[in-house]
């Protein structure tokens, strides 16, 4: 999905959140990254294969 120079980290990579934002909907609280990860404002994630990553904000 990543077609720009310096390819973004894959959805399976530990640094997947560093991927470029393709679509941003701050009013709805989510962004779509170019590696097809849905990143939510609470730091939760929905991966392309359907797995959910719980929010991981520091406490």
C-alpha cells in the first residue's frame, strides 16, 4: 500500500505507528495509516488482519 519513497513500516512491525497518515478524521478520533492500520486517538489500533491492539498510553 505504501508507494512513496522511504517505505513505511509494515503493519506487523513494532514501529507501525510511524507510517504516513493517508486519511485523518480527528473529529471521529481515528486515522488510517499507509500500512492499512487504523490508529485511534486513545492509541488503540485495528490491524489489517482484524487483530486489535489495546490502547497503550503511558499511565
